[in-house]
């Protein structure tokens, strides 16, 4: 199995461990990741706040490259990259006038066939839970996971086609393969504050606290995410929360890191040492205190 | 031929865009035209007199009126012709308004088109034949489908006028949703108190035949002459023997089935009467739950019944009734947001957690909680722990007015019943707080706005304009997160219970029944009336009338008014012994018909029958198609389909149509 890979900027920076763990897990599962040669920025929040044409043209250029390099499926682990890519693809497909403008901007006609764009959750769905089950080496019986989807993965529903915008379960289904318990909680798709992390830090700290508190109250000892922004907010803001006092650390791991642990990969191999809040050693296999 | 042409200005409607005088002048030159007149209002009395006098004085053999759409005034002008002794079907309409003046701006071009339209009509009318109305007998007996308040009202009105009624109800008891309600807006009178006497009246009425736990299976025939097959579902209880003593219900050991009447808030036995005031007060066995039907054991009900009324072997039975008019009053359902059917566009409201959180309930469940006959005897208790909720949030427009997740339409009654719910809650829990999230308040109706004001001003219900984005449980409470759009602030309320005013939707089997009855329905599954303003209770299939929420969301006063209107339409039908129908129906040329019956396959009204032609000795010569003029709607589909050109539509024969087309050239 060969899948095109669009890492985006986060996976080389704040979300380095997402990149490390994704590559490690794919290697363990025998999936070849082919990084799109000469990929550029997806535009993320700044492009679509300033120019619609730019916001569509930047992802379109990357899709064009993927097509030229013979890739029919690509994975975009960052939720913002994923969102920009699928939305651009959707808009171009449904607006011939826009398509013409974009083609002028990127100085090339867009390929006719659609490239299938996957986020990490959809990638594991594509690989299949049977394959994960078969490759499993370690049972993560010690973990109670709150699967956190955030806002960008699931929306807009018409385009992403996620199972349910408000109560999604497909990440839970994938994580169930690790042998961990998945908790039913309230804030699966609640806003983490996103890019306000830079401009309005207190708001993000407050929103992140609410999400973490609800996860803990629902019985989780770890939160699973599939978005670099969600991860940095939920993980990094705990530093401030510690200062406020009364806070109890709750490790936040990428979906790929949790699956990597189940596949028997080492903590370093998965970048687990790069988090602010570390998953305690042996936490994953320790028997749970109360499995109510 | 002597043809008269009459051009109407329709005030300014036609006259503004079409030079009517010029049209009249040009048309006077057409071959066969002996009279060509323009007039301000042709439909007025003096206008009609111009036509009438011309027919008498000039001996006209055909009339063309160039005016508005034939839907509007064809009848008027045909009557005028017939008053002067001209067969009404020798009058044709050229539509200069909807087809010309209203859709064009350029006066010379519109005038040229108007002349073309008149020329076509003149060529057609030259080939019109005299037609006589079709007369069919009427069976003076009505079928009412659905035994809610609309069906009950319609049945009583028809029966009290002296005609027989067959009332079919699919549930074990009549009463419908109204029997579940606690009190009704805007007077707060008890729903059961005003409904149950009507239910008893239906049951005791000598002219009403009540078939409960039954469904319409098949409808054949046509207006005045329907043959309706009704499935009487196996009740497992012989109605004639049962006295309704209730011993079987008491003794039934299976008591765990969720009660439909209590909206799942209470349990009922396997053999049950939906509610104590049910009509008929005869139990029914739920075969999916009953131990006897599941394992072959038990049979306690049969043992205790002193009348030997339990019949485990009972099968569905079919009865056929001769019916003249059908009133459809099948009502509505509440949109259950917890279950989204796979085949629908409903996206659901996962963020409200209905069906997941026990204390997030819908409007009908609140009715049961507030009802004196409900699971908590009218005391307000929340389902999860039976505690009295001190803070209740009501959310309006859940599924209504929401294109993204529900339906585009307004369910119309929720503003009123939410005000009522909040009011009833405040009347019963004096120290409680009631919040209502609304988009805007639609309280049009007699004493309706006053009612809502009373909830706000006298009972202190707090109205918040805005939508709720999420409900989640926290420490025994439900956090309702929303926006107060007047204050421009997010708001969070820690409620003990949340009531969702979910949309009123069409019955799940509405489309299937519509196909059985031959009733058109809209994209939502609501039944479609012929004209939204002027013919609101009729459907395009003659002899079938609509009442209540099966047509669109309605409150009780509207449903009752509509039921009486539908009943009066049925009574109009029963007022004469014979029915006159338009003679513009299809006719088969038996000499050329090859008996392929393609026409039968395409006919939407089942109007094509098989006719055998025999010689004098009785030997079969051939089978041909034959049109039942009582059923034929004159759509012309058979005419277009017939490969041997053996079907003509009277009044629209091929010769007439070709003459019109040729006139254009």
C-alpha cells in the first residue's frame, strides 16, 4: 500500500512527534508514505482570512503536484491542512469559474481525476481495524481514552463525510483496537480555541481546561487527538494550568502515538518524550483502578 | 362557420402590454370570424352579455374568449354560452394574460403573439364537437381515515347530517395525539375533558361504524363509487365478546413493554388498553411482547377471561366497504431527534443528547409528565430520578426552520405549546425557573399573543432569543450552552430538565398510504391540497378530502375547522343523487384498437379497463381497451402512448391540436 503524504508546516515544528509517530506506525504496518515533492504551505488560517483565491490556489497547487507525481490518495495529518485541501478540492469541483481562476494562478490545468484526501482517522479506517488488530503487540488495558475530534476534522459535514458532526465515533472505533477503554464524554467536538493560542492565550487556557476537566471527570487518563493545534493547546496550556493550581496533569497523545504503543513501538520512536505532559512510564499496561 | 372572438383587457392586466383593439381588428379578418369585439372586463355582467347577445343575434357556432387562464374563467364563459343555447364545449379560451401580457414587455411583439394565440383557438373551436357532461351515481357513505380529533370531528359532522360513516383507526383506540395532551392553549382547558365525550359520541353513534386497530389496504373505483378494502389487524381479543372488564390486563405477568401512550415514560403489559378512557375500551395483545406468542407458554389472560374473548389464533381480516367520499385525517408524528432514519435527509441533533440523556425529553413527553393521568399523576418529575426539577429549559425550533439538520418549514404550534409548558410548569413548581430559547415568537391566532405575554409577564417565564449549541450532563444537572442574541453574550444554564420542541413531521407511512389512496404529497410527505387558498381540503383525486395535520402542521382549532370543511365537502357530494363530471375524457376507437394495453400501463388513474367484443353467438372476437369515464381525468397520457392511434381525448382530439399548430405556421 502506497499513500501520498502532505506533512504541512506543523509536522516539522510543534507537531514533530505527530510526524515521527505516523512514519513509525506506517512502517510497522507496511504502508509506504510518499512525501509530495516540492509541497508548499496549505494557506491555513492566514490565507483564507485574506484572499479566497489564495486560500484555494495554495492547496490546489499541492493537489496538482500529487497528481503529477502519480499519487491517487494522500494523507494530510494536520486537521487544518486536511480541511483546506478537501474544501479547495470541493470548491474547485463545484465552481467552474473559480477553477479557471485557480488554474491561471497556479499556471497549470488541474488534473481531471479526484485525488482522495484522507486525515489520519480516515487513513486508519482505510487500512482497516483487522490489520491493526493483527499487528497489535501490546494491550493498552491500562488506558482510558477520551477521543477528541475537535472542530476541523468533522466539519463541514457535506465535505468531510464524517459519521456524525456532534457525536462522532469513528476514532473511538479505531482506538478500540489498542485494547484500551474508550470513555463516553461530552466535549468530543468542543472548540479548543484554535489559533487564538497566540493572540488570546487566556481564552484558550480556559477552553482547554474545560475539555480536559470533562475528559477527566468522564474517567479518562489520556486524551487522543488527531490535530496539531488541538494537541498544542491541550498539552502546552497545562503548564499555565499547573501554575493556577489544583490542576492534575492529563497526558494528550496523538492517535498515531497510541496506536504505535499498541504496535509495540518504543516511546522514543514515537516522540513521546517531546510532550509537556508526559504519559507516565508503564501507564498503558498498568491495570486500571476503577473500570466502572 | 360563424365564430365570435371576444378580447378582454382584464383592466390593465392585458391591456397594458397587448393592444387589444388591434387584436380585435386583426381577428375580425380571420376566416370564419363574424364578430370580433374588445371590452374592458369580459367576465363582468355587461361583458358576458356581449357574448350572449352575439350568440343569439348572429347565430354563432363557436366562441373564442381571449382573456385570462382557463383555470380562472373558462367555467364562467362556458356558462354564458350555455345560457344562450350554445353547447358550452364550443367555447374556447385563448390565454392572453398568464401566457402573454404577464410574461412580456414589448407591446408590438406581445400584440402579435396575442393574435397568434387567438388564431390558434379559432382553428381549434371550428373542430370542437358538442359534449354532454358525464353523470355517475353517488354512494352516500363516507370513509374517514384516522381517529384523532380531525377524524372524529369529520366523522361526527357527516354522521350528524344523516349519512353513514366508516371510521378507520390504526391504533387500538381513537383519540390520537390530543388524548395525550395535558391542557390545551390558549385557554388551558383539559384536553381529555373536551375530547373523551366526543370519542364516546363516535362510539355510540348509530351511523358511525368504528374499525379500530385497522388500516386501509386498497382503494378501487372513483368519486362517489369507491370500493375500499380494510385490514382489521388481529387484536387477539374478540371485540364482540369482550366487556372491557380489564381483568386480563391486571393479571398479565409481562409488564415491561414501554407504553406508546405514555411516550415511553411508563410501562404497560403485553395485553393492554392504551389508556383508561380508550374507545373502544377493548384490549389488544402485543404479539411481539406476549409470552404466549414468544414461547407458547403462559396464556393467563385466556384463563382469567370470563367471556372467553381471548383468541390466540385470530388472523388479520379484510372487509370491503362501498364508499362515496374519503376524508383523510391521518395526522402527524413528532420528529424523534435521537433516531435518524437512514433514508432521510435528517442529520439529527447529537449535541442535544436526546435519547441519550434521560432528562432531555420532547414536547409530548412533557405533556404526559404534566398530565393528571400521566406517569407522575400530573406532578412535574424528571424521568431519571423522579425529583422535582427546579430549573427547566425549553428549546423551540428543534428540527423546524433548520435546513441544515431538520426541515425548512415552521411547525407552527411549538411557540404556543412551549409557552403553555413553561406556564404549566410554573403553576406547579412555584419556586422553579423556566427558560425558553426561541428564534422568534409566532403567536398568530385568537388570544395567542396574549397567552404568550401572560407566560412572560404573569408567570415569569424567562425568554432568551438564541439557539442552544450543546447540552451535556455535569453533576446531576444538564449544562445548556447557548447564545443570548439580544444581549450578544454566550449563556450557560444548569438545568434539571430540558424539553425540546421537536418538529411536527408527516407520519412515517404517509407516502405509502398516499399511494394506496391516490393522494399527492409534497417533499416532506404532507398531503397536497389542490389549491393552497381556494381549495384547501380537496386533493387532485376527486372525492378525497383532507383534514388536520396530514396536510401540514396544525393546532387543534385549525384541525377541527379543517375537519368540518372536509365533512361539508363530502356532504356537498352527498347532496345530489348523481354527479356531473367534465366530458373531456379519453375515448377508444374499438375498431382500430389492437388490444396492446400500453394505455393501461401508463394510466395513473386506473381508468382503462379490458373489454371483450363478442359476436352474436357469443364467440370472443377481440379484447380492446375501454375507458371508465368516471375515473378518467382527461390527462391524455394514453392518447400520446397509443401505438395504433386509437385513443382520442374528447375536446383535445389530434385534429384539433394539429389545426392549432398549423394555424401558427
